[in-house]
């Protein structure tokens, strides 16, 4: 079994009371390469920014991000 180095669980991004990204879950193991794909406007960039804690003002993210088992944000 590979060590999980990145785990995103139940990521949600709120904007003006609406869920812009809902329930994103992702696990990346040691040595794995992951790509996220989807249509334009489907929330790929927004999910990544929320996971990194880089959302702009007025935006709220929920869920957890773990890096090697430790809370990232």
C-alpha cells in the first residue's frame, strides 16, 4: 500500500451563500501523478485554490487538506 501524501476531503467553496464547489475528495499516493479535468467553469481551478487556502476575500472554504497526515491549512 502506498503512503497517502495528499488527502483532500469534502472540500466545499461558498460564494454569496451558494456552493461553487461541493464535496471534492482526492487522495494522492507517494509517486503518483494526478490530473483533474473537466469542462470550462466546472470548478477545477476553484477547487485547487480552495485546497491551497488561496481564495479571494468574501469566499469561504470548508473541508480538510492533509499533507503527509498533517493539516495543511
